[in-house]
C-alpha cells in the first residue's frame, strides 16, 4: 500500500470518528475562552481529550516511546484539515493550547529521556496541564532580564519570584518556569528552566482581570518553592537556548500536536466574520465596506500562506528557526488592522448588544484585543530585530549590558535617574 493510499484510509477512518464523537464547530466560537470553568467541566474536558487520545488522534507525530502515535507530518496535516469543522476539546482552553502547542514540543526538544518518558504521556492524556511562567512585572520583551531566582541547596532548588501574564494558570497543574541561577554572568547566560507544581502550597496563582472582564491572564507568586534536580529542564545556566526554542512554538508556527482550536482557515472563504457584520447592518453593497472586507480577505490569505510555508520549512528542518518571527510579525501587523475593520463595519452593533456572544460583541472584544499579538510573545519591534539580525544578517543593535554580569547591570540601573549621570 502506498503512502497516499494509507493516508486516504486514515482520512476516511478519522472522518467517521469525528462525525461520531465530536460536535460541529459553531462559526465564530472558540474553545479557548474558559472563564468560570468549573472543576466538573475541567474533568469532563480531560476525559474528552483522553477519549481522543485513546482513538489515536493526540500526539500524532510524537514518538511511540513517549506515548504518541509515531506517525508522519502528513498524518498530522490530515488531522488539521479534517478536524477544522469540529469542536475539538481543549479541557483548559488556552492553557491546553499552550500545553500541546508550546510545552510539548519544547519538552521533546530539550527534556531528558527520562523526563520525556515520564511527563509526555501524562500531558497527552490531559492528566497534566502546563502553562508558561515567563514574563515578570519588570521583564516583558526583555525576557533575559528576569529576577525570579533559583538557589541550589544540596540536590534541590529553592525558587522565589513573581511571574505575570500566564494564560490559564488557574486551571494548570504545572508551569515551565524560567529562573535566574547565576547573577555573576551576563544576563543571557545565567538562566535555567524548571518544572514547577502550581498546586504547591508555596505557589499562589491570582487571576488578573482584563478590560473585557476576562480572567485568562494570571500572576504567580513563588515563595520558597522547593524542586529537585529532576525538575530541571535543559542544562543549568543554559536556559536561554531552551527559551529560544520555546519562542519558535509560542509564535504560533511550531508543529502543534493534538487538540487545536478549529484548524486552518479556508483561503476561499471571504472573511466570514466581517461579511456577517455587513449583512446584519445591511451594508454589503456599500463600496467602502466591500473594500474593507476584500482587504481583510487578501491579508488573511497572505498570512495563511506565509504560515503554511514557514511551518513546512521549520518542521522539515530546512529553515532558520528565527523564521517564526515572520509569522509573528505578520500577526502583529494584520490583527490590529482587522480589528479596526470589524468595528468600522459593525458600527452601533459593536457599541451595544442584546445577547452575549453576538457578532457585535465579538467585534468589540476583538478591538480591545487587537494589539495583543503586537505585544505578547515579543513585540513587533522585537520581531523586526530578530528578522534583521538572525535572518538578514544585519549588525546587532548596540547593547551596553551584553557582556556585563547581571548583578552589575542591576547595581548600575539603580543610579540611572540620579543627578550625577
């Protein structure tokens, strides 16, 4: 049997399973928003992902020794295509997406053999949900400037610090946490990654209410959290290299395994959210509105093709990992303009609405969040630096603290605003 014949059979079996086990995806809906998720709902979602795992549709390309299916990238693409029309379970919403799309490939690339065999099967079965513990109140785009510290005590580590903007941490079991382990080397060289249990009594997770009332983001307080050497991910003081590999996946073009929120969009579908708004307003014949829709469709198409091309090259190993910045920058530039187009077309529908979840409310929320990807995961300016320096080979920006021990950087920073400087 040829590979094509095998994929055809695989696709046929998958279609039957999806139709029998998952509900159709409601257009415009999202499984990422889980504000107010109850313990019972979370448990049901975990059970649904476990059912999908047992059917062979989670961890499709993950090696079998780590609990996956060990199949090809082509099999994964079949899943993305066929599952796009179904409400694929994400038990903890965005936290589950982070678990499968960011943490999983990061562990595959950087964890020890023992860690991968112990941790990844539980992750695939939704027994463990992970989030990222990255940004801090004083370290966002300058991720290497974090202050959370990990101090070695014998064969254990003691972590102290504050993390911020962790999506879905209230529903998570573990965090993959970046901490400073050496203060006497330049800031990029003294970082280490740890697996941190979020249910530990010395960890406090507090939701952060956003402008639209959502509690997706959280901040975490680590107060003398003790973890063993077996919880270190990657080399001690080698965390910056691990961080760079993680950022490839966080920027949305890594090989996302398992559950996904909807899958790829259709290049033939004309900006359905904007068309719906125009129909509700009765402005589908308005030339200005039609121009907004046409431009959004062209940008959607270009972004999707760029994502497909970069993803294919990254997963094949033929592209510089920094290519992920191209897609991230595309999102950061496209999304704000699209959000403005939506509220422009929606008009009064985006100001007041009768029913929660209406197209007008989605347009208003999209406007509030329009600049999210221009900032989160590295700002547009950071992506431009990555593209210029790592892809185009242009000179790096001057940096006064590049070779300075981080302890001295902090000491010198205390005098930046003084009159003698």
